[in-house]
C-alpha cells in the first residue's frame, strides 16, 4: 500500500513539474501573441485598444495569477480557446489526436515486430553476415535525424517515383467513405509511418539483440540444449521469451515518447496530427494550444511509465518476489 501511494505521489509530482514547465516555456519564447490576435497593424493601435485585447485574453494579469488560473483550468478540464483557431483547445486536440494515434500506433507495431525479429536473428547468428549488416545499419539509421529520413522518403518515393502522396492525411475532394477512403488514408500514411518506424526501429533492435546475447549465455539455455531440445524450441521457448522482458519496458516508453517524437515527422509531411498543431501554435505564440498540446504529450509519457511499472512485475515473476 505504501509503495502504491509513493508511486502515485511520485507521478503526481512529475506531472505538476511538467505542467509548470508547460506554462513557463511558451511565455519564455521571444515575441508576443498580439500580432497573431489583431494582425500586423498591432503597432498602430491605441494603448487603450491594446489593453482591452490583453484583458480579453487574460494577458494583462500577472504571471503568478495566470499560473494559478492555468492550474485551476487544467483540474477542471478547461484548456481555454485557441488564439489562432478561435475554437476550444480540447476540441482542436480531439480532432487531431486520432491521426497522431494512427501514425504512432502503426509505427510502434511495425518497429516492434521488425526490431524484435531482426534482433533475435542477429543474436542467434552472432558474428554472421546478417548480424554484422543489421548492426551496422541500425547504428547508421539511429544516427540520422528523423526529419532527414522523412525528407529523403519524400524525395525518393514521393517525388522521384511518385508512389505515395507527400503531404496530408487524405486527398482533398477525395473519397469520403468506404474502401476507397481507407485506401486513400493508407497511401497518405505510408511515408510518415515508414519514416517514424525507421527512426525508432534501431532502438528496439539493439535492445533485443543485446538482451538475446545475455539470455543465450544463461545456464537454463545451456541446460535446455543439454536435454536434447531442438534449436527452434530453445530459441522460441527459452531465449526469445526471456529476452523480450527489456523490450516490453522499452515498448511502453516508446509509446509515450513517440507521441512527442511524431511532431517532427508530422511537420515534414504536413500530417494533421497533434504535432502539426503544436508546430503551428509555436509559430503563432498560441499559449492555450501550446499548454494543451504539451499537457497531452506529458501525460502520454507519464502514463506510459506508469503502465511499464504496472505491467513489468506481471511479465517477470522475479520482480514480484523482490517486492514482497
């Protein structure tokens, strides 16, 4: 009970610190949201008019008062209205979030499957051609910026060969339902998913490979071989199952970080997710949207860590025994 209460307090403290940073960072940026609220003629407006605009959006209050109001609004679930879009922030995020979840979920599934399979095969055939080639490729790809991978995908598969669309989630004035709509969404999703998968694949591959190498050196694997079990059974029932434990933790952590990491990919492909909304809010100094989007990203990371803490003892009995 005390351990659970400690975890709750720990995550509550992390969330409070993150919320505070979310509030301070937008206001620490140079520039003011006024040009985006009233236009470039802001310099010609009378001081009384400027004071009226600041009061309307709560910009005339002290930073401390704004902070307390902000925390109260978060508790009530009221994130305010966007300066730029003129709509509630929660509604704007709700419209964009499904596209981000589709992108992140597809990428996480593909990177996990390919990373686990490739890492297991590389460790099983350590020192072979596949191990050397896949390890070198993973290290190279891991060093590449995600935006560069996305731009390369656009240049080659979008522009050079014309196989896939290079921006958006659907074709303007395209199909609005049925199989044709799903096919259109899948074609627009292909390049962003491939780019995000390539950017996150190497981490899962490397963790799986080194975890497999560690497991293959354990006594229970040598005992299984000594009993005359087939190599396939040793691989699937003894090596891979135990090597997946560190990967499961990384999977939950990636679930949180990929939501934020997708911002770069969404911006490169003009994909209408939370990342693109966040990028546009940065350009326009849209404080309410920045705070709401940062809160979603922060909450996803905290939730992913909490899920990892909760699930890992279920996967590894040794953790449960050490906790009792």
